[in-house]
């Protein structure tokens, strides 16, 4: 049976049902999470995903997120999912799907393929509690290059500490939603302090109308820090709110914490995180998911009651 180009208008329902059969018991997703990751995003083009049908059922699927920024050639590709129906496994279908996605990357001029990165990822890497998936990628030539963790904490009883509140006041800082007036300052901050690492993520939130969830740390008129949050009402269902069928549709999260160098080491980072958690709770968030961090930052994010909820490996493979 030949793999078909995934057509979202013909195959979305079958792929959603396949996900439920393959991963619904451990990693269930809602439609508002699944849909933008499959096709309603600004990077998707026909050919980025393939599907295998058996009658009216999808028994295999895979998709590749290609970073197509306006005016620039594709510069990265990440495999976001490879699904095989439990009744069709161990027949080589997963290998065929993966090979098609790698060829797609080559055709788009991409030299190295990663697994589960990009803006529209489900996981941060490949979770350690999916050992079969890790073995699958390793057997296909992917190398584990880093270990990462995700964290989660309830916000039911969260309140900002007196120390953080006093620290912000003593430093003359205010943590407020980002406005159009402050956007250029936030972009310059990320370019200068984080080498543009989170700039695209900030702009993506703005495009989706989530400016109120981008928090700026202001010292007078200057933007000296920023932090991206996600709330139950976030229009962009980013990686911090993917698992709402596990933690509840009122979950939230934050990430992309950036502080100007001259203000580091003075407790401002903790105050920013607490401010973000407080914002999420005010917006109806019951919990806070923090993705893509490392063991060294566990105590730092512990300030908002978060603990490690997932360990994963980052995988990549040269395909050029």
C-alpha cells in the first residue's frame, strides 16, 4: 500500500482517530491542539505530512514541521509525530513514513532533521516513558544529543511571595502585559540578550492576538525583561498547553524567560516567574506547565511550586 500525501480536508478525522488508538491512553489531545499541529499553521504546505489508509481508517501517519519564515528559505525541519495503528505495527510502516518525511526535508534543502521541536510540537523531544519511540528513532540513525525535562505545578493556592513583590518595588520594576508601544523594546531585548532565540515565538503570540499574555518587565520606559505565558484562553495553543486532556482545559504555562544582563543575579528572574504564575491564575489557570528546561533550573522553577513531570531526549539526524 502506497503512502498518500496528507490532505487535511479528507484525512483529518481519520488521523485524529488514529492518534486516539495509538496514544490516547497516555498522551490524549484535544482537537484544538491537534488541528494546528497538523495543518492550520503558518508553516504547513501539502507534502509535509503523509498518511496510510486501510479502507476508511488511517493506520499510519507522520508530519514534518518546516520553519518557513516569510522571505527566507526553510531553515529547519522537525518530525512532530509518527503514528502507526497498534494492529499494523512491526510491518515496517513506521520506517516508511519516516523515510518519506526525511526525503521531504531533503527536497526542501534541510540538512538535519530533529524530533519534536518547532513551534507546533507535541512533546519536548521524545519522552522517556515512550521507550519504543526512542528505540525507533535510534534504530533509524537518530542520535540522542541532550536530555530535557518538563515541569508542572498546581496554582490552586499560589500567591506571589512578599520577597518577590518587595524586590520588584525596590528595583522600580513593573511586570505588565506587552503593548504595541513596548513591542520594539521587547524584540531588541531578545535579539541582544537571547540572540533572537525566542523572538519568533513572541511574534507568533502577537499575531494570534495573545499580546496580553506576553509580560514585559519595565524599568521606567525601558523593557528589561519579558516572559511568555499561556492561559486557558490563549489563542495560540503553544507547547505549554498541549496536554490539556491530562491536566485540564484550564491549564496554563510559561517559558522564554529573558532578562537584561545588568539586572541578572538579583532575584528578578524568580519575581518574573512568580508574576507569570500570578497572571496565569488571574486568567483562570489551574496549573502551570513549564517545558524544555534542565535539571539545573528545577530549584528556580520550584518557586512557583512546579516539579518535574516528564523526562525526554532530544534526537537529530543529518539527512542532507
